[in-house]
C-alpha cells in the first residue's frame, strides 16, 4: 500500500484504453509461466503494474552528486530527498491532501515494516540503518495532475533498486551535471535505460553554477544524436527554482528552467500518457515474444530431426567447454588487467615526471645564462605554455596506452565480443586540470634598493681612501685625502658596487630556480591526481565490462545446453506430441504479437 493510498488524483492513463493491453499481457504471462520463464514473467508483471496504474510514474536517475535529489525537491516543492552529498534511499512521492512520510524498513525474519516519520523534517530518518525506501504524500499541484515522482539514488548500493524503478517507470529523467558533457559511460548507460524505458529526458542540472551550460547542452545534443538517442535535453537549476518560488519571482523562476521542464512533461508525457504507455508495453511484448519464438523454434528443430538434435547438443557441449575455458581464463584476464593498470599508472607518472624534469632543467639553464628579473613575466608565460603542452602529451600517451591495455585484455576473450566504450583520457583543455596550480612566484630579490647600493659603494670607497691615504701619508708625507687615495676610493667603490650587483643576480637566479622547482612539484601533485582518477575509471570500466561478458557467455551456454539436454530426456518418446504443442505455442505467440502491434496504432 502506497504512502498516498486512498487519496484521489487525476486519472492520466484511462482504464478503457489500457484494458486490452492488460488482457494481452495476462495471456502472455500464462504462456511464459507454462514455459518456466520466471524472468519473463517478472518483467511482464512490471509491465502490467505500469499499465494498471492510472498515474504517470517519473523516475529521476543519474550519477552521484549530479543534482537528482535537488531536482526532485524542486519539482514537488518539498525537501523529500537528501541533498549536499548526504546518503539517501529510494524515494517515492505521490499526491496527498496533507503531507505524510513513511519509511519502509527491513525487519527480522525477512519482513518489512512501515514507520511514520515527521513529514516536515524527514531527512534525518532517511540515513537510518535498515531503511529500504521512503514514501511521501505531498499536496503538490504537479502530483495532483496524476504524476508520481521517484528518486533513485546514484550510489552503487542501490543500483538494483534503481533499475527496478526504471523498469516500472513511464518516463525517466536522467540528471547530468552541466559542468561537463556526457561521457561514453553515460551514453552507454542511457542506451541501456532506453531499452527498458524508451521515454527519456536528459536534464542538465546546476546551470546556475556553470555559465557555459549552453555549450554543454549543444554538445550533449550532438552526442545523443550520434548515439541514436532521440532524447530531449532540458537545462534546469533546482536552487534557482526554490529561491524564485520563495520570493514569488516569476522571471527568475523562468530562468531556472523547471517550469519549462514541467510543461514539457505535461505536453509530451501527461497529454500522451495513453499512447506512450501502450507503445512501451507493445515494445516489451514484442521483445518477450521474440525470445519465446527463438526458444520454441530451437526446441522444435531439435525434436524434428534427431540427427540435428545430436549435432546441436554436440555444438552446445562445445559451447559449454568454451565457457568453462573462459571461466578458467577469468583469473588470467583479471591479472592482465590489474598488472597492466598498475604498470600503466606507473609509466604515466614516470613520463609526467620525466617531461617536467626536462622542462625544469631547461628552465634552470636559461636562468643561469641571463638575469631572470629582466623578462620574468615572459619567462613565466612561456614556461606555463610548455607545461600545458607536456601535460597534454602525457595524457595523449595515457590514452593510447589505455587502448593497448584494452586490446591485451580483449585478447583473453573470443574475438566476437563487443569492445567497451572507454572513458576519454585525453585532455580537451589542459587549463582546467592546471587551474588549481599557483602561478610562478614573483622574485622577492628583484626589488632594487638604491640606498643599499649606495652604502655598498661608500664602504668600498672608504676602505680604499683609508688604506692608500695612510700609506701615502707615512711614506711621502702627503695628506690622508689626496689624488692617490681618492682614485683608490673610486676604484674600490666601483668594485664593491659590481660585486653587490653580481651577488644579487646570483640570489635572483637561485630564487628563480626554487620557484620553478615548486611550480613543477605543484603540477605533478595536481596532474598526478587527475591522471590516477582517469586511469582508475578506465580500470573499473574494463573490469565491469569483461566480468559481465564472462558471466553472460557462461549463463547462455549453460542454459542452452540444459534446455537441449532436458528436451532429449523429457520428450524422447513423445516428440510428435511436443512438436504439436510447440507449433501451437508458436501460433499463439505470433497471434499475441500481431494483436499487440495492432494496439499500437
């Protein structure tokens, strides 16, 4: 029972329109149950629940810290989901005449219990142990129009729950930070979402923090079109919407983009809820009938020709052997990936240090040849440009080495497997990575003090006058200050001034070398962190991708071989009867699909 049970909301999906599709789903469920396909029955159960609900279910998904919870709170007008990086749980918000909040928690013995909490301050309770999900009822105008908003946390701990919510959704809002364009991993995730729920809107969040969000919007539009994903891209700011609502500022509210998103949902989702729901259900029915048809035809071919059955069984046995070999090689490809990733990380770090060490040595040689104070600003600008170039080349090297590592891991698998979409390691703008790095320090010793130079010259002159004046007065009876002592004073004063300038130049050179070394250390610290983050992301992508392939190949081979073996044992003496049943089943499946296709028009 939902959090808003017993409350009346607008009927968006009309029961009379949904009834024929529901009846078709029920017939197909009976068919898949008789075939022992519990997985297909579970999916059809979600389809039926989606059709039977007269409201439209909207699920908000995305990566952690992408602004999903802020978007949900701004849409429903109440803080129902935890924000600012705090852990949360799946949240379901429905219409209610008065605010209400309920936590669904796990209880001993595998049971669940429902615990009411304060709807005005529910966020502290969301972080409690054992909470499975939170259900809210809110008197929101958006929800009163027949919408149910669900927030699926982006953490991996709730990944299974997120996919369950996506499977039960009528439309998916994918929240992506407007600070950066969509990555290959995100596009791959959207492709998977589109296979489950074809109605998707890509929402660019946090546009108030990113003044160049329009560039990201255009770039994402291009990427989605290139990936064959015809999704709308809606820029929004939940914070701007909340502030505008509190102040009653309609202009600022329009700048937030949330009203435009709600209008889009009303126009293209709520107004077309019947056709969208039927089309999605027909698509699911088509996929399931295709799977049933392939299975039944394979079984029929096996039963019709015993020799073919033996051939198929032999081929499937070979597939099992291949799967077993693949499992045995699992440890090999994992070792290759781990060792290759460690070696790649070490080589990239060494390459970065080598490039920067070379720059430092060249900079020190240039500093030694000249006085750095004369063109220090130009020297700093040139050094920054050379550092950017070195960092960019380092990341290009990392990209090609990553491709090599992918090929090494892929060589452990059959050649017909798909290659994973690799995260981009090359830098489009090195300045973004180097932005936290402080600029080259100014030279404190560059400040020239005229008084200090005058005193140095005066000390040298005084010593010269005193020494020569004493000597001439003792031996020649001349005065302390004479032409000889005055000349000596001038010469020694100039020499003292020259020594002072040379000493100051050496101090400036030493200070400049220290500044260059500090800059290089800062670059290594910042760039090294970014490089390690990207390489770890690459390793996770490869690990997840090939783990999924290994498991998928093993499951497919085992299931196919089991079905073939069970067919031979079960229907060895009653093949004709089973063939008749399969033919009837194929006709039934074809009829169900034809009826479903007619309903879509």
